C-alpha cells in the first residue's frame, strides 16, 4: 500500500513549498537544464538554458495543488533538450529538483509541450501547476 495524505496535509505541504520559493526579498526562479540531473540539491553541472523568474507570491494553493502565476517570457540562451529543472528562492537557495518530460508523460515532475528549446526563442509559465502527492 502506498502513502496517501489528506487534502489538508497536501495543502499544508504545498503552502510550505510556496513559502520556500517566496522567502527571500526577491522572487524565486525555475532553472531549466540540459545536463544530467545531479543528486538532490547538488551542483547543477552546467548553466541553465533558461531561467524563469517567478512572481511573488509565486502562486496559490487549492486542494494540495500550487497554481503558479503566469511568468514573464524569458529568452532561451542555447539550443538543447531540457532534462531537468531546479527551483530556487530569490537568494538562489535550493527548493526542488525534478525531471522534465513532454506534457502527458506519466511521473514527470515538470512537463513542457516540447522539451527541445531553441536559442533566441522564449519560454514562460502558463497554467503551470505542482501537485502534492
């Protein structure tokens, strides 16, 4: 049997995550990487191909789901296939890491319509959510 949390517990965990993204004086960020995903919180092993600045507050929580605010589009700095993403607070402190896959991929932490991003194009959060298990 797997572990299942009540909606109240899931919501509290999601609120804590929002609090971690928003705890610094400046807004948190979501960094997209083409490198191999490191151990949780370890050095990224390269530079992100895009860094999305979150709003502050970064989102709202309903029934254990964070609905992120629509972000400002950011330009992609180099072409590549995004393999993972890192969330950090405004001071650069690690909040979360997760794999990236094409939308609809079961078990993916983060999804994009297409994981191949092209230098000079733009990416942003739109209808982005994070669900507590």
